[in-house]
């Protein structure tokens, strides 16, 4: 899913990200998401900044 949120990769700085909604949409329109950088393949949490090698919520696995 391509979501325009202004985020950039926390590892390389690229703005070319694949984004995954990982929670339901709240009443205020907010939802949690994870990003995967198309440049360096880093998978990370949108707000917390945590980097994942594997992710059960998105099904991401590092090659």
C-alpha cells in the first residue's frame, strides 16, 4: 500500500517506502503502520522507530 505520510527510512533516509496498516482505524482516523524501504529493505515501525528482521503483523522476513 502506498501511503503518503512524509516518512523516510530510519536507516538510509529514502522516502521510497512500502507501507502496511497494522491496526484498525481509530475514531480520529489514526492507525498504526509499518514501512519497508524499497532502497535498503529495512522494515520498521512508523512511530516507535523499531527495526524488524521478521514481522508477524506484516509477514516481512529479511532475505
